[in-house]
């Protein structure tokens, strides 16, 4: 550390509002603020201590734009996850409705509810797996474009890709499970009269 009187500080060491003074202390911030203001008035009555704030506050203010970007990305990612879940659910629910008669025939021929649920889940899983393979390939290819936004994560980080695949797989599994469960409750006699 170097001590230099405020009167002799060169312009390069002074920001627009005056010199910047850093103090390390375990004292309460409000009490420290009063003490520093008093010492400042005693040392140089013409020197106004305009902004007295903690390093944490300065750090919080300096990272505000990154936090906003983070929350925007999280919000958009959450909305994308919700839309993908709704999309898988809608496609699978429509498939169950379209195949109600076929499901009734299968159940009339001896298929159990578990067989029907596995069949619907397999169809949904195959659809989601194809989408995940295409999405992972596109994401891996385009990841270097967002490299400057990443912090302590490489664009091709395998753990990030595994986390995304597991999250999407779980959400898609839940979205497929609901129509599959509904398909197991179909009454074969009503399904054969369907349409």
C-alpha cells in the first residue's frame, strides 16, 4: 500500500468524484461510515466523502448487468422447458386420442394396462430421444458462439450436456406418463364403439 496525501494525488489516481479510499475493518459498516466521515472532516475540511459503501455493495453494483442476463437466460430456459413439456404432452395426448380404438382392441385381446403404458411411453421416449440427439448436435456445434458468456464452463462441457439431457428426459418422461396413464384407464368396450 502507498500513502499519498489527497492534495498531491495526480489526476490518473483520481476518479470523477475524487480519490477512492479502501478501508479493511471488522467494525459495523454504519459505525465505520461515521468514523471515516469524521476523520475525513478533521483531515481535510474541504474534502467531501460523498460515497461510503462496502466492497460487497460495489461488487453487487458492478455485476448487476451479468445478473440481469443470468435471470433473463434462466427465465427463457424455464419457458423453453415448459413449452417443450407442453409440446410432448400435447403430442402424446393427441396420439392416445387418435389411437383410442387401437388401444381398446389391444386391451380386448389381453393387453394389460402396464403393456399399454409401456407402449405409449416407448413412443414418447423415441420421439424425445430423436429430438435430444438433434438438439445436442446443434448445441455442440453452435456452443462456441456463446463462449464469452460462459463462466468456468467450456462450450463443450460434457457435464452440462448430461445435465440438460437428464433434465429434458425427466420432463419429457413426466409429460409422456400422464397420457400413458390416461390410456390405461380406457374401457375396451367404449373404445371399440369410439368414433
